[in-house]
C-alpha cells in the first residue's frame, strides 16, 4: 500500500503527537485466552476465548463490567468478525467451518466444509468483512484468502503456498484498508502483504527477526482510518505499527494497569493482594503472545492472549495537507526541538 493506492488517506503528513496507553479490560477467569476480539458500538469488547478443548465468547463493557458469555460447541475457535447487523462470525479451525451468532447467543447458522477445493476450508483463522459486506477468510492450511457472502456462498480466492510475492505460508490475520486494499499477515513467512480488492499483489513488507520492522509469527492485523497498519507480532510479544507505505513507525509492548474487575477481585482476595504486593510489576504490564488487534475511532485494542485481557491505547494524530509541510528533504533527520 502506498500513498497513491491508499485511497482513504487524504493527507500528506500525519503529525503523530502520541499514542498513550489508556486502560485494561477483562481479567483471568473472565476473558480467558482471547485469541480474537471484536469491538462493539459502545466500545464493549467481545473476547473469543480458546481453551484446551473448545471455547466461548465473553463480553466486557467499556467500564470493564462482565456482560456474560455466549457461544460454544466449537472444537478450536480461532477468529471472529462482526457484520453491520451486529452478528458475530466465528471460525473453527478444528471443524473447518463458520458459525454465525447474535450477540444474545442465538445461533443463526453454521456453514463450511473441510477440503482443498475452492469454497472448502482447512483450518480457517481470522476474518474481516470487505466494503461490500462479503467475508474474507484466512484459509490458513490451504495458504490462501477466500471470499464468501455472509450466508456462505463462495465468491473468489487468491494466494497459494510459497514465499514469493502473492504466496502464503499459513496466512493468519486479514484486514481491509479504507481504500479497499486487503492486508494479510503471512504467519510463517514473517511478513505482511498488501493486495488490491480483487487479490492482485501490491507490496510485501517485513522479514524474520526482532529488530525494528522485523516480525516473528505475525498474527492479527488491523488498519485504521489513517491507513496505519497494526500487527500482533506474536513471537516478539509486541504490536508493531507501520504507516500506509509500509514504513515501520513504532512498537507497543504492553503497559497494563489493573482494570475495574481486576481491582475488585484483588481487594476481595487477601492472598492475591499480598502476592501482588510482593511481585515485580514490570513483567506483569507487558504483552504475552498478543494474537489480535482492532482499530476503532482512534483507539487500538489489543487481545493480550497470554495475560487474559485487552489493553487499549488512544491515538493522537493530525492530518496535514501538502501546503502545510515542507517538501521532503534529500537526507531526512529528526531532532527534538
């Protein structure tokens, strides 16, 4: 994705004023192992928990109140997407199918079957709806992205196994940019790729490692209204931010404080209260195998899988037009002024 192809990014420069940590939602025993998350209209967060066998969805409010659980009957749930009607779509790697739920827990339908032919699935993981309301699915073990209508009718597919441009080795996260481009985290290739709406390769970014711009088993992916790209760099216990041109900007490593339900739990459990008082708190703040990211209304929501919670960051950035900034210098340097 470049400035020219990012149709939803109508600015020359994005002044990045800050991206501070805001709050933590959920806790162990409530939001167990959130392998994927979705954010509702009131910033309530649906957490798809994946356990040793099966899983369920637990929802927490923006005020960090437990709103209860729904779903179940899955073998190895992996991904979740929400349509414009508020219905939740859940992918099941173990059953190779998709479940549709209403947020009150009513099951609407299940569709999908195991196989390698077009329209069949082999360990589907993350999903996203495109601008037409069709569902893009990371068909992970078939090393491709498939598009279906919401009721399960096959539409199209792109990708194949490999490490060349346009090929995948177990794609996981999939997101849609404001301009319609499809962005995919290529898990075993330690990179992410950008495609047109029709699946034509545009560009590839990232390589294996833990340095700036490098990735280790990238999982969930999201694109915000500025076309910034967020990747759950799971093997490096961080989230990486890339701009609309694929340039690495910064990382998030986790800054968690206790949320409301965590404070209540600890204050009513004397043993946990004493142990926390004796603990080294620095590691407790950090991400552990983050698997999912969502960007909504200037906020970044991170499914902190290994710590059973969601960490939230608040973006402060300002779009500037070409006549508000100087031309690009031949040798750019940034000094604190």
